[in-house]
């Protein structure tokens, strides 16, 4: 029969991936790509529909919108958006959102 693995050798896949990303110094880029890819799911279709561009640089999310009224509305709720992003991706993932 097969040899039993020591429980210290078994690791959750999520933990292994996070360790690999950190080891290759690409965790920040991976987190940035996740924020962009998850934008519609996190803010909803109505906001995503008016989003022209989303990108992340140095833990700052830049959001370009095509609606002045929506820009104003999101600016008022910026702290809520940051809280959503931190809940989804961790406290160190995003520090600021710039609405353009």
C-alpha cells in the first residue's frame, strides 16, 4: 500500500500558492490583477458598465468613469469601496482609490 504522508508535509493549496507568489516576488502584481479582474463582481454591473478603466499602481486603485454623477457618488463612498477591497484581498492590498 501507499506510504502515509506526514501531516506536516500536507499544505492547503491556497497557502502554497501565496508562499510561491511571495517567494518569486510577484504577490503584489497578482493582487493588482485580482482587483482589476474582480471589479465588476465587487461593485456590481451598473457601476462596472460606466467604468472605462481600472488599474492598480503601488496599492492605489485608479478608476476612470464615463459618468460625472457616478464619479461624485463613488467619491462620497470611497471609504466603503476601500473596505470592500480590503475585506476581499486583505488589509495590505489597497490603501487608496482615485476616481477619475
